[in-house]
C-alpha cells in the first residue's frame, strides 16, 4: 500500500525565530499591523510504501525524529493518507 505523509516542522515556541521576526516586522511596513507573531517552519511531503497504516506511521515518525527535524529545536506533526 502507498501512503502520502504531509509533515510540518516548526521551531519550538520558546526559541527565537529570526525569520518569523523579520516577516512580522515586514508586515508593519505593508500596513498589515494586525498580523503578528509569525513563525516560519518547513512543510515536507513524502510517499511511503508499507503493508499497513501503522507501519507507514512508524516509518514517517522515525524519519522525522532522525532526519527531518532537530528535536532539540523543533517539533513536528504529520498527517498520513492512503495514496
């Protein structure tokens, strides 16, 4: 079975996000003061070939923990759908 994973990796809320801060500041320059506290992360999609959903979920979780995110600085979540 094929599955598609949509993964979001974001910096921990307690950590400084320089990109987000720069974008937040730029919103003011565009007269969009109502937009505040921008946080910037990454969105990753990948395909998984697995026998069942639990096996696919475990594979994606392992990839996120070991390669796609830095658990010291980032958190992640993902959605898994059958392709």
